[in-house]
């Protein structure tokens, strides 16, 4: 149960951070006329195609005692980043970034630009237009983004293993717990955990597709994302 | 309180805008207009693609002109020379888009109150109720745009744009898709609202029908330029040229007199000067009896050696070849049909048809190959 609680805690933290990071990032990607923004789009999408071990490897190096992130963390918080919960959160945020940004971007871009013109003509600045028009019309995208970040973080394995190791209560998440159980031939325990994950994943995808149906257009689907 | 504020507002909108616009297929489009809009409704008339909406976007500040000056009663909103470019939010210009752009997640009341967020709650509510009433939509306060009819949406959109007490109102075909009666009712309410305030209203449309019903003044635009300006009567009936084709590049420039207007077909018949020869040309701003000039490209005229039948082309003119002259890959023939036409044909056609001087021929001309030109 420790592993499940840890996974839920991790997923909650990551989803919250991704919402705060993803909303401005997606808004910038949707609005910026900058020609080179495809580079940033490619970087955000990298975790979709990169093997988790590659991402995990570089993060581990960066977070290690001699890596830049590790040194920074050591200086300010007095302990290392690798094999810690904080390190796991940071790695998961990067790994789930495309799942958070893509639905947000799709719904921000889907807002009729005439509405934004109308808002400006009615005297609203960019900030007011965002909070009164763009964001309220993008609620399905925000929910999709949150739900996918949450689910993707719960289900991740490779990055967690690389960066977090397998410390019970600190970095041993559900997926790693299942792996451990299987390695020790404890199939009943593995099955129990796997069922929970299966249920969560199904619930999450059902929510996403129900939202897509209500919005009448695709904010996200596994077929377009991968 | 409201009237005092608006009495100061009654003023003219002066616009001078030049903008190069990229268009599809690498042909660029130059918008170059200069006009004044006085208090009351002025119609900006022209076919789609004439640049009408672009003008409105420039006035509202959604687009930046390459050069020009836009001012409301001397208050400069944009001036390329002075470096003035007031932000959209600070222009106090109301703009109703063709799509209306009502916020779909807000009720009619919330839509209208959107621009009043800086006011105290009580005043905001008073002003909102007042304008909803003026446009007869006070009973729809709590409804979302998706829950009201097209005409009601248009009323809410007008109320939303006017509740800010703007200095100018821009309307981009906001009443398209409404039947004439409903349209007239909405315009009456707009007129009533504007009677006390007298702000300039610029109403864009491509429909000639709306001109008489709505406008006190009309500005006709085509291809990014103003082609005529005046009262609806002057613009629609006076002998002005709708198509301002450049005379250069046309081998045939013919004088003529309008003998018949067929508005329903969008054509008129023109008798060519000093002949009995009549041809059908696209409808222009002209009246029966007006003198007009037509331009026709020599390459747009077909030549036949027998009277052709079953053609979609409306003009078949009998004539006789006067002279033929070879010019590189084509032959230029002068044909006498009462007036002289210059016709370009290929050397191959000359051989096959056995064309020679004094041959009897028939000229075939499509209506839309005939251009009205300015004097």
C-alpha cells in the first residue's frame, strides 16, 4: 500500500506542477508569432519518443552529486536530488510534460480568434482575455491535461527506475512494486496492484474520451499523441 | 448623464489607410483609401475581397496600416508619420464582426457587461439593463448565445458593442442571413439609439439592396480603392463607373451609350457609338442614356466564318475584315462592324478558316470580357 500511496502523492504533485508550468507554456506556444517556436515544440514533445532510459540516464547524470542540478539542490536544500522524492517529481514533470501541454495547446488554439479580437475591442488586455475568455473555453483541455498528467505519472516505470532507484516509501512506486513482485514470483500481489493500475488507467481514458465527445473535437487521443 | 457624455462624441471619423496585403498565388493586393465618416450611418459597399473588412480592422487597431492616419474628431488613433499607434483597447471604437463573436460561455447580460468591468457594480448593472432594453433583448438576460435566435444574437452583439459609449461604431455585415423585415427592425433600433448620440457608424456590406434601406451616405469600394462616394442615389444611379479597368493593355477602347439595364441578370446593353451594334456588358453604376467607355482585349474576341449558334457568349456581331497584319506569332485583324474591332488570331486559324481581307466574319464576345473604364 505504501507504493500506491507514494504513486498517488507523486502523481498529485506532478499534475499540480504541470498545470502551473503547462498553462503559460501552452499559451505562449499558441500565441507566439516567433518562427523558431517549433524547436520548443519539439523539445516539449521529446519524452514521447525518447526511451525512458535515455531521459532517465541524462536526468540521473544531471542530478548526481557532480551534475548541475544535483549541485544546485545540494547547495540550497542540503541533500542530493538523485534517489529522492523531489528528484522523482522533477523527472516525472519532464517526462509527462507533452501529455500536459498538448491538450492545453489544442484547446487554446481552438478558441475562435474572433473572440480574442472582440475581447480586445471591448477593452480587455491580454491577461483579462486569457482568464475570462480563453481559459473558461478551455476547461475540457485543462481537465484532460490534468487527468493525463496524473495517469501518465502513475504508470511510468523506466524514468522512475533510473532516477529514483527502488527505495521503499521514498521512490518505490506502484509500477516498480509490481515489477519487484513479479521478480520474486509473488504473482498474487503483483496482480492486485496491476488491477488497481488497470482500473485507474481505464477510468482516466474514459474521462478523456467523454470530454472529447462533449467538446466535439479531439483534444487528445493516444492515436494522435504517439 | 449618458447623453452629455455622447454629445461630446458626435464627431467625424477620418481615415487614410495604405496597406499592402499578401494574397494567395503571389498576387499582392494594395489597399489605398481615404475617406471621412460623418455622424449617422455610412455604408461601405463593395464585392467580397474589395478590402472592406481590412479597412475596419485598421480602424479598430486589429491590423496596422503601412501608412496613413486615422482620427476621430482630431484625436489621432494612428499616424504613420507621427508614430502614433493607439492600442486597440484604448481606441474606444465599437466593432461588431460578421460572426458577431459573442462569448459562448457567458449569458447575454455577461456579454454586454464584459467591457464595463472597471465600473462599480451598480452602474454596470444599470447600463447593461438600459442597453438590453434599448435593443429589446432584456428578457434574454440569462440566456447563453447558443440559446437565442440569430436576430436576437445580433441585437445582443450590438448592445455589447454600444454599451461602452464608443466614439465610432464599425459593423461588418452583421445582419447577413436575416430577412429584410427583421433587418429593418434592428436597424430602426440602431437608428433610434444613435439619434441622440450621433456617432459615425460605418456599415460594411456587399449587398446593393441594403444600401437604400440603411445608409445616409455610401462609399463604394473595389479592389482596395474607393470608386465612388455620395448619397445612395448618387452612387447607385449616377453615371459612375463600377469597373475601373485600366485603359492600358486593351486594344479595343469603344465609346457607347447605355440603352438598357437588366439588374436581375447583372448586365446592361450598350449601343456602340455611331452604329446600330449593341453589346451586353456587366452592370455598372450607370443609367440609361449614359455615355460609357468599354475596353476589350483583342485576344478575348473569337472569330467565326459562319454565324455561330448555341453559344453561351451573349454577343455575336457581324462584320467584314478590313486588314490583316502578321505580328510574330499572331495575326492582328481589323474588323469593321460599324465600329472597328481589333481581333487577334493565330496564323493557324487564318489558314484553316481561309481568312482574307473582305471575308465576312462574326465576332463572339463574352459579356465579362467587356470592361467599363473610367474616363
